[in-house]
C-alpha cells in the first residue's frame, strides 16, 4: 500500500526529497530506525517488506558506502 | 545535478526509501536541516533550489499536516 502522503507529491518533489535525504546522509539512518522498530516489535510489516528493507540497508551501506 | 547515489537505486528502492521517510515522519525534519544549513551559510545552493525547498517544506507541513 503506497503511502498516501507520497502520492500527493509531484515526481520533482519526490526526487528533491530523496536528493536532500542523501545530501543530509540520512538514508541509512531512517532505514535502520524502521528496521529496529520492526525487529523490536513496535511495528508489524510483512516479511517481503522486511526483506526489502534489509536489502536496501545493505545496498546503501555497502554499495554506496554511506 | 541529480545525486549520483540516487541514480544507483532502482525506482522501487527509491519509493521504498520515500515511504519509510514518511512513515518515520522524517520528511519535514530533513528539509528543515537542509534549509538551516543553507540559511546559516554552511551550504551554498542556487536560489531556484532554495525556493523549491521552501515550497516543499510548506507543502508537506501545511497540505500534508506533518
């Protein structure tokens, strides 16, 4: 289920937001916050989303070395 | 100039990252960090980008009431 806030932003706005996320070097931080919420039981997500988040964390951390 | 990290993520990964950004309610936070870096002179951006950031901040804050 796509986030309803996200759908109300234009593509340009979404790209600007992502760009700032990386320039502020927060990408890894927010994914690890989400993973820790899931792994400590504060948030329930299906296993597919959980795996995608774990993969994205490693992609950003290892491949983009952030 | 698009962020080179951003271009190395798939569209799905970009959308997942944006989705987490909103579920963690960090969107407003990172834009205000970027604006404060600019306004305190720690970061130089052209005026067009600065205006886009200010507009995006108000969009998210007022329209999305985050």
